[in-house]
C-alpha cells in the first residue's frame, strides 16, 4: 500500500493536515469526484474537487485496504493505522 498517499493528497488538494486525517469514507464521492471536508478551520464544510488520477489512486488504495487488513476495512476513516484507527501525526 502507498503509505505516502495521505501526504500526496495534501499536496494536490490543499487540505490541512487535520482535514486529511479526519476524512471518512463517506466524505469521498467518486461519482462527483469531490471530497466533503467537514468541520473546517471555521466550523464549516466545503467541497474539494478531485482530479481523475487521484480518484483512481484512492480507489486502488481502498481496494487493497479491504483485501489486506480486516481492521482497516471496517474503519470509517479514509486513512488508518494498521489497527484501523485514524492516522495520528
């Protein structure tokens, strides 16, 4: 799996570190190619568009995550530790 994917997403999306770490699976809309960022710096939500290449990489990441780690597969967070917890700094 690509352990640098959260960092790569930060670099192409303009997300803040906390926003990236708090992303949940429900916040990713592959059909519309957008991320829903909830509870931003000023307590609002916003939509962040995703390029098609990012959508493909995220879909591949999720596919591999489901195949290789049951704890991660059941986590609501997009980026998780091997135990299925939200990534920490």
